C-alpha cells in the first residue's frame, strides 16, 4: 500500500527519481515503516512542566526528611544504626545525610531548569514541542527520503491554507498515517511544525512565499 501510494504522490516526478528496482522500493518502505514504528513506540518523555512540579515536590520532601532526621539528634542516629547493619557507623550516617542534602539541592536546581525549559517550549500551555519523538521521526524520514530517492527534501506551503504540498510533505504525512503505532493521529499542524524544524536543522529548502510557489508550479 505504501509503495503504490508513494508512486502516486511522485506522479510525473517519478521520472526524476533514480531508477529504483522492486527491491529498492521494498527497502525504502521497510526503512520508513521501521523508523516510524520504533521511534514512536518508545514511551514519551514527561513534559518539562510535569518534571518541574515533581522535582519541586521532591526537593521539598527531601529537605523535610533531612530536617526531621537532624531534629532527632544522637538518639535518631542510634535508632537508624540499629535498624540496618549498613548504617552502623557514624561515617555512613553522615555520608547519607550529606548525599540527601546534595540530592535536595540538585532537585531544586533542576526544577528551576525544567521551569525555564517548559517556558521556552510552551509546555505549560500545551506547546507542540512536548513530543520530541515526532521531531526525531521526521528528521529520520528526511534522511530516508534523501538517501533512497536521491531527491532533496523541500517544504512547500500552499498559500491558501499554509499546509505543505511538496512531495516530501506528502511522504511524511503518508508515513505517519500508515505506520504510527500510537492510537491517536498526529495532527497536520504538528506535522507542519516538525517538518520545518527538521529541514531548518539541515539547511534544506522551505518555500512559504506565494510568489516562490507560483514560480515553482509554472
């Protein structure tokens, strides 16, 4: 199905594609399917805004645990040592207390970092960049498309609706439609955003000007 649909997308431009054997097309389809499925099957990373909240909570309770242990003084240390053979020396107790204090400070520091990261990505407002796996997938599709078809990927937007209409745009949409293992469809606006990111990282062509598009279509 993918191969036949891809040939239709290429249309008249199929003659510009390097001569592909049946085996070449199968490898192209297999690489596309495996890449999309493998990358998007991995469990997504938590959003920075979520990480910020959890790290702030961890820092708070780690510091509270440290303060509670210190408030018990020598009796607390004695009880802790008696509870576990691994805590039977003052050095072990002090090392754990020091590590706990470092962990509390590190959690607070990384919470601040996650907060800044969240704002830059608009994660706290449901920003699209929360899903790096889709961007990784599109970047991988850039390489597969270029290496398999020997065509430079380009992103050409329709001046009427702003959505991509190049062969590469259609290829990415087809790949994500057919091979996405997730239960929810990747929306077109998200695909557009990540195609732009992926091509800009590689200094590849993005055409969004109406005059450029009309000249291209003449």
